[in-house]
């Protein structure tokens, strides 16, 4: 989710369609915010906003989501989007940790980088056939320095990848 004229190989509207801001470069595959392994009951949901698919599960009073259909060339470099939310009232509120490439042109020069970004994400109460919410998306981003300059909230909707395999959640 980079901002600017960045051709952001990944406009991380993060899993939901956006993702907050955390600066600081990370090493490929670096683990900022360890996420537990998904249980067999985890389900895969597809973002209607980005087409990304996320494995989602609830464990220890936390909703977890991780991007699973990562293109092989990005997966080899450690690309990831992982979210963790806590239950607050009728919603799940938390953050997404993303490690993604960005690319932009500044003063005639192409800048390519990999950045670790932390963004805010909120889910309404998940249903059996729909998950909706909103996430912080990057409006302007310093690709060279991996710094968020401006964000905006964007809505998103996820549907089950295999509706027939879903029970109620």
C-alpha cells in the first residue's frame, strides 16, 4: 500500500482493501507480530475489493487473517499480510502487518523497495457468507524510506471462497 505515483506492486488495500502504517524496513520473511498457525477449522475468504484470499480463524479471543494466494514471485521474497483483531462490542478491531514491494518514480528515477507496514483494520461481526469492514489504506507513501505520509479509511467485503463448505460462524 504505497502512496505516491508508486506503481506499488501491491496496493495493499490490505486484505481488506487497506492497511495502516508502520515504518521501518524488515528482512524478507521477517516476523513483526507472530501469528499462530491456523487450526484445521480456518476458512478461506476472498476479498471482493482486491481478489486476495485470506485464511481466517478465531482463537484465544482473537480474529486472525493471513493472505494465502500470494503470487509465487512475491512469496519467494517473503511477502505477507497478516492481521490480528480483538473483539470490541460487535466488531473486531486490530492491525495488519504487511511486507510488500513498492515502486515509484521520483524526480525521474525509479525507486524500488520492500517495506514493512502496519495498518489498522476493523471487521463487523463476521457472518456465514460475508465479512465486511474497513481498513487504513495508504494515500501517500515514501517508498524509499518506507514511511507512511497519509492514510484514508476504505471499506471492504470478503465472501467465502467455497460457500458450500461454510457453516455458520
